[in-house]
């Protein structure tokens, strides 16, 4: 899809010229894979870049988390990231952010008030905290609101890992309000579509299913020998890898336990098996890297498990290329970008059959889905993918084919269609319905 021309509807462009993207709790400029930065950061940045290339300007509003951050950063032509002052810079946990919604909303509205009326044609909020601000900003700006939940409290609470704290009622109520206030909701998969409708009462016609993508320029197959040399991994090693924020919900311990099981079954693997854990601590799992290290030592495989700091782009692609299989053992995953990235590099994925992972992984063709978190089942699946003679090559080719069905370009095209639908749903009388005159004239 090339550059789009703004189509004029009654009073407002059907395809927006400028979108205000709200990403309160985490900045697209942060390195993903640690703290609160993960797939949502990647999603916001990758789609913002592509919207801008299609002629739609994007301003991303995020909370300032350090005193030395400039108020505005131009991430790329047509993409501004605004750091909004809302609460202290550091030491504010995600659970404390609901108390900062008012300050954040004031910061967003202050920027808008300095512009001509109707400057932003549409708001797109990510995660419920931003959705709450989007709800208020929508009414103030007289513009439609599109919302992407990324994760849902009711779903997360139903799939809790040991050591996880349940999501509070305030979040559930907040999400229900955002669902009701949005002109369109974006679901990653048909499964999430159903959850929004059945658990949150969303109107089916207001939910668009838009799969996320993968950067097919960065995540490409390549020289695994070279990748291994750079990571100081032997050519003949069997490499099983976890990539992501280290927290109980992501269950990296399942991979460690499965590796111990594999070694118990096949002691000759001892000198060749390498488990890579790539990422940093996150959320309630702040102690997790240490806990994982302790677990590996208790299982007698402390020497097999290696921890690597978070990394992105080509250096992350190298980790995937160095791996025989990437494990995604999450208890819940709204999609699982890591699974797509690994497959795009030609590495099969063994994933838990939860959330969006059955879409991200084609069972038997690009990897394996496992229906439990039992280490024996995981050991069996990892063996089938990484150790069975010949299986690796076939799955590697299938993995690349499967990943190529997804791209941020198609995600962006579908988002633009959703923006168009949201604008028509909001309609000529949208501003009147929310108690404002249409300010676009
Ligand atoms: N990631 C990264 N560096 C790391 C670990 C993870 O850039 O060291 C990125 C990874 O490439 C992926 C995202 O973080 O794009 C994680 O997204 P995913 O959907 O797998 O999980 P989420 O963080 O959304 O729960």
C-alpha cells in the first residue's frame, strides 16, 4: 500500500492525517525484553514507523521515566515521541500508575490545546491505562478512539503462574470502561476477539482482528555457525533458547526443568547442551534471573544454562540463528512476537498452546505446540524438534514460510482500515453524542 490520501468524511478525514498514540506505561524508545518493555513497545514503534511512511503522522505520548529525557524526540520522520510528566521519574511501579492517569491526561490535553482544533483525527491507545486517558481525550478532542488491550486482566487471572499476583479489580473495571468507550477495539487473534466479546461485552462489529507482525528485514535466516562463534557457542552444541522478560507468567523455568529432564534421559548430551536465557527481570518476577540460576544449580545443570542481557535487532536475530529451538512456555500470551521472530530466522519454536501462540506457531509445520507445562512433555517436544534426525531442516523451512505470512506492513494496512471504520462509526454526530460540537468545522 502506498501513501494514502486523506478521504474527507462529513467533518473529519476518514483516513486520519494525524494520530495521537497513547502508550502511558512504557516507551517505544526503550529496549524491549526487560522491566515493562516488551512486545507492546515493538508493536507501537513498528506500526508508527509504517503509518508515517504512508503519510499518517504519529505522536506517541508516554510517561517520562527519567529527568534527562527531552520533552519530544523525533524517532523518525513523521513520528514524534512525547515524554509526559506524570508522577516521579523512577521507582513508580506499574500498579501505582492508576494514580497518575489524571496527570498524564492533563499532559496530553495540554499539547492538544496548543494546536488548532481537530489537529488529531484519531486516538489509538495501548493497554488499559492508556485507554482510560484515551476515553477522556476522545471526549475533549471530539475524535474517535481505537484501543488495543495487549493483555486482559480476566484472561491473565485465569491463567496465573505460581508466584504471580492477580490483577486487581480496578483494572478489570477500567478495562470494561475502555471497551465500552472505544469506537473500535483491535484484537491480535480470533481467540482474543472472542474474549473481548464474551468476557468484556464488546460488540462484535466493534472488534477488528489484526494480527501483529515481524520485521522481515531484520529477522531473516543466516549463518548459524557465525552466530554461534559470536556467542561463543560450539558448532556441534544443541542450543535451546528462551527470549523475553523474565517473569513467572513467561515460565522460563519450564525450559530449565525440561533441559534437566533431557540430560537425565540422555547423559551423553551433557557436553553439548546449552540453554540460553535472553532478557531481563520484569514485574513481580524481579528476583527471577537469580531464582532461575538457583533452580538450574539445584537441578545440577548450572553449567548448561547461560544468561544473556537483553538485546535487539540484528544481535537478537543472531541469538535465534544460533538456536536449534526457541521455547515459549508462557502460561498466557496474547500473541508472542518472539515466536514469529525466531521462525522468521529459520528456527523452529516449541510453544505452549495458550492465547495467540497457536496462531503464531503452526503445530507440526513450524514447530510444536505443547498442551501442558509438564517438563516431561516439554523435553519430549524439544527432543522431537531439536534432536530428531532431519526434523530440524524441515521445520526450519516451515518456520520461515509460516513467519512470512505476518508482517508489520500488513498489520499497518489493517490498522488503517480499522481507523477508517472507527471514524465512520464515530460519524458526523460523534462529537454531538459525546456532548461536544464538532471542532473540525
Ligand atoms: N525482546 C528484545 N530483546 C530481548 C528480549 C525480547 O528486543 O532481549 C523483544 C522481542 O524481540 C519481542 C518482544 O521483546 O519483540 C517481546 O514480545 P512478546 O510478544 O514475545 O512478549 P511480551 O513482551 O509482549 O509479553
